[in-house]
């Protein structure tokens, strides 16, 4: 009479170091870097993609941090295309780069976005093979937005 009810899947949530973000419950959270003393965490898609956030000292310039990430990526992936960008998400202006490169005969898209908060400068990096990227880019962006909403709350004392 009521038909089949769909199972509701609530997102998982990471909360540590004064930040919080939501991610799909079927993605894998890896805190190995955090356990090694680094303030970073990575969430892996069911495929080969990932979304990562790292925290740096608050006096770190976001543009300098983005350039460091871009230089490290250029060293790792020969022939990588790089485009500098600015993006506004949830009222925050982030600086960064978009990357395209080949890896194991696959084309890969990656982005890094950096922003300074009250307590840290943050770098959000996400990447996936292009076909997967097209499927999960909206999820990556939603994760970034959920983090930024936390940052806004911290800045405004909410």
C-alpha cells in the first residue's frame, strides 16, 4: 500500500581542528597524514579521485600557497596545463589553479583553492580522471562549500 521507501543516506561529517565538512558516506576518509602530525585529511571517491584539505599557518599568503602547490604538481606531472583562477564560493574569494595532465594514459583534472581564515590558511585540492571528475565535480564543490560554511561560522562567531 505505501510502496517501497527509498533508503535515506545521510552524509558523513569530519570535524577536527576547528573545521568541519560533509562528505558522502560511501567515500573513504583517510587521516593518515593527520596521524603523522600534519593538519590535513583526504577523502577518496569510490573510484580513484580524491578531495583533500590542509591547514597552514594563518600568516601564509593564499596565493603563495597555491603557487607552491602548482609548482609541486608541475614537478610531478610533465606537460601539465595550468590556469590561475579566482573563484567565489559561499561569499568567500578563493585563489588557486586548475590543472589538466596525463597520467597512465588517462587525462586528469585537478584544482587547488586557497583561502585565509582567522586561525589558518587552507588549501583544498581535488582531482580525478576526467570521466570521473565530470561525475563527482559537484560533490567536490559541495564538500568545499560545506567547509566554507564552517569557516564563515568561525569568523562570525556563530
